[in-house]
C-alpha cells in the first residue's frame, strides 16, 4: 500500500511538470522607440574592426594592472553588486521550487488520560504529506522566467560594474600621476622665481633693477608658493581617492610612477548594431524588458483558477514499534480548486501595474541604448580632438621656451624689463601644466571609448 500511494504521488508530480522547462532566454527585445541605426559610427570614416578586450593590459603599466585587480577584490561597492547578483540567482532558484512537489515528514506524540495501572496513555504518529500546485495556465513558469531574467540582468549589471570600476581605477591612477606632474611644475616655478628674486636683488645693488622689479619678483614668488601648496594638497586628495577605490585606507601613501604612460592607438569600434549585444548595461536593460513581459503574463493568469493536489500517508499507534504495521497505515489524496470571484479589482490593478512597469522598462532600455551611442560618438570624436590639441600644445611649449630664452638674454643686457620676463615665464609653466592635463585627458578618453564600446578590461 505504501508503495502504491508513493507511486501515485510521484506520477501526479511528473505529469504536472511535463514539457520543457521555462525559458530564460527570450531573445533580445528591441522596442520600436529606438532610432534607425547607422551602418558605421558617424565619428569615424569606416568600420575599423571588432572590439577588443583586455584594455588595461594594453596600456602596458604593471602597477595599474595590479591596482585594478586589487580593486576587483577590495572595492566595497563591487562586493555589494556581487551579493545583489547572488541574491537574484537565489530568488530565481526559489521561484523554480514552485514547479516541484513538496514532501514533508510529520511526526507527533501525545499523552492521554490515566489508565488502569495509574500511568498515562501515549500515542505516536508518523507520516508523509505531499502536495503541489498544477501550473495549468503557466503562472508559476512565468514567475520562474521573471526571476531568471532578473538574475541575468543583475549579472550583466555586475559585469558592467566590474568594467566601470576598472575604468575608474585607471582614471584615478592617471589623475594621481598628473597631479604629481602639476606639483613638479609648481615646484619648478618656485625654484625659477627664487633664482629670479636673487638676480633682481643683485641687480638692485648695482642700480640695474628698481624697487618695482623687487616687488614684482616677490609677489610672483608668493603666488607660486601658494600654487605649489595647493597642488600638493590636490595630489594627496587624488591619492586618497585611488586608495579608497581599491579598498585601502585613505592614507595618501600609495607610490606611483612619475610620468603618464603612452596613449595606445584608438581601439577598433565595431558596428553600432553589435553594441546592443555586447555592452553589459544594455544587456541588463534588455533582460529587464524581457522580464517585464513575463510579469504581465504572470499578472493576467493569476486571475485564472488554481488547482492544487495533496496526498498523505502514515501510521498511528500507542506503541512506537507497531505504528508501521500495515493495519495502522492510512493514506489519502485530495485536490482543491481555487477560483477568484470578487477581489475588489486587485487582479485588474496588478495587470495594469505590470503593464506600466513593462512600458517603463522599454523606455529605460531605449534611453540606455541612446546614452551608450552618444558616449561612443563623443569618445571617438574627443580622441581625435585631443590628439590634434596635444600637437598644438607641444608646439606652443617649444615656442614659449624659445621666447623665454630670448627674454632672459635681453633682460640681462638691459634691453627689456623684468615684467616681460616674468610674463613669458608664467606662459611657459602654464603650457607645461596644460600638457600634463591634456595627456591625462587623452588617456581618460581612451579608457572611456573602450568602456563605451563594451570591451572588457580583462
């Protein structure tokens, strides 16, 4: 009898679970609100190949590569994103459990009243209870798909967080190096003005410099010292920001190189249409759209009748050694039908809510795609702009240094005044500071285009 009942319950479970498992890959949902995609990016003349991965390694800086790896382990925000992904997959597993029958072991003991010998009567029962809901309309399967698609979206978000963190570390690292270069320029400015101040005082003793020259020299030196102090503070702030990104205490004690690495060649951009499948944040948004379609289905079929099957088998006896005796074993099977009749409009409101969330997910997806396109177009354009600007700035630096050399010779010969020399000297140092900033900007934009194209840092 026990085997018969168990066979019946298992057969019920298998029959209700028949067919293919719920799909978690509904294909890419491309809403009609997206604009027509061009064949190539407007910021480049032609397609220049497939997008590559490993852009951190291509910079060729081992220190940066190690810092990025450290950040992937130590960054607290990324750890939170990882746990959100794990939570989403756990919820998907919970949703899938609804398609399986449940089997529960039930054991009870009870004490009765007094018997003839003065003791009390004890009874024991042990049994199995099994039950499940028949997913006739696909409500549970829709819920499983929602959970699985949501988990896929969380996983894509986590991948994008990893890539974004790698880019943030690289940019913070470049900022630290550039701030160190700004400190070097400021210190060189102070050293030059200290020497200028010494020369002016010497010339004053011979009557070749005026009190105005001395006042100008001292004023410029004081301003340069203030600039140096500010640059040093900015460097420490940049160091602390980088240390926090990689998970360290912000002590401003991290050692980095003194010069920026060379900017690698512009990476291949691929085709605009492939960005929809490659960039993780777009994939995450698309998975959310797919999940929203299943939520609508889930809300609609929730208004249909639900059918549940239950069964139990077990025994009861006042003696533990006899409760499995076939004479004490009983079994029962039952089914229930739950039909929603009056719910105060709850079901209709749930469908309307799911439909609104679906439209919202589509709008978010479309905006995510447009944001990605403008990031790529701007980065492609800015990489070219910055490359042209750096050529002009290097030429400006050469010309300014040449003008300073001539002005210093003329001042020593008494053919020009100190104000002209100081003005040209400030222009030289300003150009050097601009060069450091633009070289860092070029690296930032190079990182930006790799991230915008959906390339992985690994």
